[in-house]
C-alpha cells in the first residue's frame, strides 16, 4: 500500500526562512506553494488546498490568526499548524482559538516537523511539550485573565505588538522602525485598537495595557 505524502503550503514573511523549511522537509512532504503575506497566503491555500498549512504567527496584516479566519470562511476544514519563534502563551492560545490544530516552535528539526505535519493531517493536535500546558490551562480556565481576555482576543497579533510598544512610550516612528513598517501603518493600527477597545487616547491605551500586564 502506497501512503500519500502530506502536502503543505508554507506561510512566513521571511523568504530565507521559507527556503530553509522547504529544504528541511522536502524529503518527507510535498510543498505546493510558499507565501509571504496574509493576502498571498489566503490565495495560495484556497488554490492548492494542502493537507496542512505551516503558518507563522507574526506577519504584517494580521498574522496567522487573520489567515485562518479568512481561509475558514471558504474552506472550514482546512488544517493549520503554527510554526513560530514565539513561545508566548497568548500567541499559542490566540492561534489555537482561531482554529490551528497545533503549534510548534522554529527550533524543531525537519524530521520532527514533518512528523507533526503528518499527525495534524491525520487529525491529531500537536504541540511542543511546554506549549501544550498553555493550551490545557487555557481551556481549563486557569490561564491568567490577561491571556484570555475577550477584549484582547479582538486584536490581531500585529495590533498587539503595536499596542505593547506604544504603551511602553515609543513614538510612532520608533514603533515603525522596530516592526519594519511605516509610521502611517502604525497610526492605522493604533486607530484600529482604540476603536476596538472603545478607548479615546494613548493614555487610556497605555493604562489598559498595564492593567492586563502586557508590558511584563
């Protein structure tokens, strides 16, 4: 009996990293496409319909959560495996809530990553050992409120990044340099955050972030 190799689309905004992942997993998986933005990712996923999407969490335009949300409208059965440098509880919980079937960090080996993809394709949930605890705690209700706050859940990963930096006192231009985006984009993100949280100004935004221990 011939076992079909899993098919994947790699989504990450760093081309060098995408190439590295492809090189590591091509012996085990069929890479159908690569994408470097939310818009490109959604288009490629809906065109190729891979078994699993290898998905970065932090990208311009809303990150992995936004990719999942957009794809799920058209292809609700699509399976996602988050692959990120971040091992922050809030990132893990946000992407799992959006619909990812697993979350592993970028320190994983190519062989182990291929095995994780295969398990997700076959219906399992896969998490790096330390990250599994975050998910279990979150759905058991024992994660601190700051990490499961419904207001915080409204924000995209990029909006959270901007919020943290603004709350720490960075100016728009400084945030833009930190995140490699334009100052106008930073301003747009801040406006979106203020609107979603129903806040009026930067002072209220900072206080909101401090109350939720986002600056720790």
